[in-house]
């Protein structure tokens, strides 16, 4: 590990020929479950690197300043997932983005793990950009399949500032993973007898299956039934632009992630309080309810939900 880096890196293998796989968590400081999952991988490979081929690079907390704040962003209020490729001489987040981008560019494959953070809950899924290079796109589809998560979402390759846009420009096949949020499962994991995330947790099991798929570790690659939606429209995949709240108030969900949603279906209600009328938020789209707010307060303009519209994979 280079002491000048803004995050801690654990690297395993490198003695046997194979791909360079990078797995990261903690791009946002309030997404704790992925951090615990990557720590579980670190513990696993600390105990045994037998038959590990290639190089496995693990970063459990990419964004330490945001983690210390318990917030999506660090003190400079920049979203790391909108700041890549960053600047070596910039603010703290810009410097982190710069060094993260170098790690991505040096990889052969990349997996970036997320949740919905403090306020959103996301259907367990693997996402990828619809890369213009068909060979890379097929590799990304295969990585997403290997994640073992139930929903796969291919979206616009045009979004900038992301870890995956760095991978896109470097022609590194990459996926991102989303798994719940709003600290669901968190208390049970931390209070349980294991005191952490085990190898059987879906996030960890999916990463290990990706490694089997890439022949980084031995074993038979597993598969599970999955639904795939690919949306080639510009700006698809930009969750913060979807279904903004019409008012500030108390949030009441009226649907659940994973639901099949039709145009006009009631998704949520917002109660401004003080006797003001309740706002009903209805769907303008048809598809799968992928993201839903899971927090009692909402501000006008905040994301209420994201619906992955019903497109067939091309």
C-alpha cells in the first residue's frame, strides 16, 4: 500500500497468471453494508490465498472523509460518484477520485458495490453501462450475470463523473452493484453472533462467483434466475433525475421495491403537515420499482422512486 493514497488498499495474489480484478465499496460514506462485505472478502483472503490467480485488489472504504461524516459526501460536499476522474491537486474528493481512477485504469475488471445510503432502498441488482464496444458490453453482461442478484440493468453509456465512466474510457469491463439501503439488515448483521457479514451474504457470495467466472479462484460458477432490462435512452440510469418529490413533508410509501408498476399506480404520499393537503405521487412509467425512498422525511425535489421501464434486452 502506498502511504500517499487517500484510502487503504489490500491486494492479494499476483504470483499466478490471471486477471487484475478490482472491487470497491464506500464511494459514498453512508453505504455501510458494502464496506462490511469487502472487509469479509479481505478476511477470507487473509486466511488463505491458495490457488488465487491474477491480482485481487480490495478497497473497503474508498471515501474516508464521507465515512467519517456518515454522509454521502465529504466536507467539500462533492459527490465522488460525480467527480471522477478528479484532480491530483484538487479538493479531498477530487484527489480521491483521481487515485480511484488510476486504480480502475490499472484493472482488467471492476466491481463497484453500493446501497441506497441513508434514505433510499434499492432492489438488489447489478448494473452496467451499454458500452459501445460490443465485446466489452458482453463481458459486462457476463459479470452482471455472475453477481447472482435478481435484477440486471443496462443503462446509458453517456453519464459522466462516475467510476464506471472511468472504466468505460479505459475499456475496462465493469459493473456496479446495489443492495437495499436505509440500513436494512444492518442491525441484524452487526448485532448477530458473527459480528459481521459472512461469506454466504449475497454481496460476498456474488463477488466470489464473479471471481469463479473470471477464473481468479477455483470452483464451478453458479447461476440464478434473473430479470434483465436494458434502456438505451440518454440519461437512463441517472437515479437522481427520476420522480422528484412535489413537496416537502412526511413520506409514506405506498408500494414496495420489486413491484410491477403501471402508469397511474400510487407509489407514495407526502404529507406537508399543518393541515395542508396530502400529495399523491403516481407513476408516469411502466416497469419494475427499482428504487424507493425509505426515510420519514422528504424535501421537494428529492428522489421518490426509480422505475426500470419495461424494455427487452437487445
